[in-house]
């Protein structure tokens, strides 16, 4: 474990500049990515949510770097409980499925299954914050393009949750429901 990186993670804050400083450290030295992924996925580490924030920025810039870590990343998603960790990990899932949509094979079938399951779990979990649900909805929409069973499962969840959630959820749900209708009309 790179102690300098770990200390930077530990003392980072939610402030964008703070997260970007550590993300840039990793982007300038790819060998640090393994340690960042390790901390982000270690739910027993009290700073793991901070590492998730930073990993999100790294993956936004270089999602292809995550390829070798996807088996471990996907296998650990269901163990996340901290809302501050789930939202950025949900965004990373979205980045990954978008990359897979462009470059088939980026994510294995098993990893796609794990992402699909965790996104549905995040979506139906009561009291889950809207940020995590937003990324889960969009990730599932993309996954549904190649999996005929996803849209019929996603639609009732979105419709049921429509009256239970915030305006941001309603906007995302409405947008995805329209896209699902459009996709179904093309099939």
C-alpha cells in the first residue's frame, strides 16, 4: 500500500478540488490504481467511501484502466452499504456499461450479471438516496438494450417508485420510461 496515497485519501474531502488532487495523482501514476481500488472496495476501511469518490474521477477519465479490476470490483458491489460509496460506484458502473456498449467484451457476462443485480437492488432498496438510484436506472437502461428481460422488470419499479421519490427521481424515471417506450417501438 502506498502510504502517501492512503494518507491523501484519508484526508481528502467531498470538495471537488480535494478529490481531483488525489485522482490526478493516480492518473499520473497508474501503478497507484491497484491501491485505490483496494481501499475503495474494502468496506472495513473507514476511508473507503473517500476512495470511491476518487475512483469515480479516475474512471471518468480512464474507464479502460478498470478492466483488469472488474472481476474484483463487480464481486464487491453488493457488499457496499455506505451511501457515500454507493453513489460513485453506481456512476462507475454506468461508465463501464457505456464502455461495454461501445466496445463489446469490456465487461464479462458474469460481471454484467453482477452489475445488473446490484443495480436492481440499489433501485428497490427503501430509503436509498436518489443519486444511487439515478445511476442504477441509467445503467439498467443501457443493459436492457441487449437483455430483453430488463425493461419489463424495470418499468414497474420505475412506475411504482414515481410517487414515492423526489423530483430528481421522477425526471430520471420519466426520461427512461420514454426511452424504453421508444426502444420497444423499434423492436
